[in-house]
């Protein structure tokens, strides 16, 4: 097998560079959408936890309420802090 043409055949596998600001904005939007899945009373509880500096507990509570993955729950809580 020839290694010469592999890079050309798999050009789409190269990683792309996304500006950090764009990535943060996308994370914020996703977090807002995900947080809308939580009902109003639970949102108030999570917001209170985040406001009191209990970020880990807020993420844990969002995961308990929604079954979200860790990264999605983290994005949801981070969207509150902005």
C-alpha cells in the first residue's frame, strides 16, 4: 500500500480551528436551550446554587433533573453565569 496518497484521500479528517470566542458563544446558546428543559421551580433552585458559588452542585442538580451528560449540564449552568 502506498502512503503517498493517503493524505489526499482523507483530507476531510484534518482538524479545523474554531476561534475560542465562537466556541464560547455556541456553548452559551446550547446551554440556554438545554436549560429551558428544566421547569421554573427547578430553574430557580439551580440559579440559586450557581449564584452562591456552588457550581458543582448546580451541575449535579441539572443532571439529576434532566439526565443530561456532564458536559451538557455544565454548559447549561455556565449559560446562567453570563
